[in-house]
């Protein structure tokens, strides 16, 4: 079986039409159709149902689609392993929301500039689920918050950024005592179900402050906008830029010590793409000043 035909099948499934797949693959629509027919004969099952200019997967096509993706990725891995002189292949990477917007673009810019043969599949998600995906071998690595538990011996961790807990408030409140604001202004609480939100809750307890709670949510950019609109103050980690534009906020340091939020990279030691993971770690350290 020609793996190129499998690749064509995946592109057709993703693009939804023969013509769109032909543009991506830089071949004619007739050549796309011929490759799909050949693959269907080899597998002994129809894979694509044609309806005018669009296509849809048959039940058989839907069953093999993920297997086809996995096989193509494994073939790319074999090429990378066989060619020691060149760093190439596909890296499967997870990223939590703040890392996805704040840290990852700079890291990827460095990677693709130095190693243009690398392809990166990015899976957004919350840290807890990304840890599970790395442990299960579904992802090679992930940019995540530090886990509040010991990692299994199959995984490694590298700290890349520490984010101290700060108060954010409307700019007109600059210079005021943060504890006084926490006691008297409505609190927009960072979700206590998230690891970063628990640090804020621990701080309030240590300071003996019972806040006037108004909102609780998981979304740092949304919290910043709500503070800008005068809906309250908040305790949040001082997360990496970019922040939403046009906000008139002040970041106020806190008088008591607290645990910073730590963001880093977790990876599987047993990944067959460990060379790509090593490159990712190298560029992550350089981009965040942890070289």
C-alpha cells in the first residue's frame, strides 16, 4: 500500500472535497480521485461518498481515518529516526491556555527557523488532562502548570516560567492597600478548581480575608476585562503577555509571601520522538531565559 494514497485520503477527509485536496497536494482532482479509488480497491471497502462537489466519509472511511493519521505519523517518525543528520518529523504537543497564547508562539518561531523540517500538532487543553495525555503516550510533551503531585518515572519536567500572585484593579485604585481592597471591593475570583486559582484562595485564607465574592471563572483574559469594567478586583498569577489591549489596570504586589504559579514542560522519556522533544526543550529554555 502506497502511504501517499493514505495521505491523500486524510487530506480529502480534512478538506471535504476532491478539488480542495488537489490544491493542497498540488495535483489534479482526477489524480486525487484515482488515488482514492486505488486505496479503496486495496482495502476492499468504499471510503468516500461523493455528493456533487463535496465528499463525506463512509462508515468504513470513518473507522480507518485515525488509524491512517497514526500510520502516517509513524512513517514520518521512522524517516526522522533513520536520518540522524536531520531533525524532522511530527511533534505532538499540548499547551494550556496561557502558555498557548503567551509562551508557545515565541518558542515555535525559534524552532521552525532553525529546524524547518519539523511539523507540530498542537492540542490545547487544561494542564490536568494534558498530563494524562503525555503519560498515556498520546502527546510527546506539553507546556503546563506544575503538577501538585509527583510525576511517574516515565515523565520528566522542566521549569520555564514563574508567575507571582498579584492583585489587578482598576487604574484609579493605584497606591491603595491591597488587603483593604480585598476586604471591601467585590472579588472576581480565579476558579478554585484550577491549580492557579487554589493559590489565590490559599493567600486569602493566610491573610484572614473573607472577600465579597461576585464572580468566579476560569479565564484570565476575561477576568482582566471584567476588572477594567469596574466589576471588582482579582488575585491572579502575573501571566505572560499578550494581555487584552486597551485595559486601564494596575498590578499591585501583595504584602504576604505566596507560591508563584509555575509553568514548564512535561515530556515522556519513552517517546520515539525524543530528538524532537529535546529540540523543543532547548528552544523553550532559550525563549524563556532558562538556557
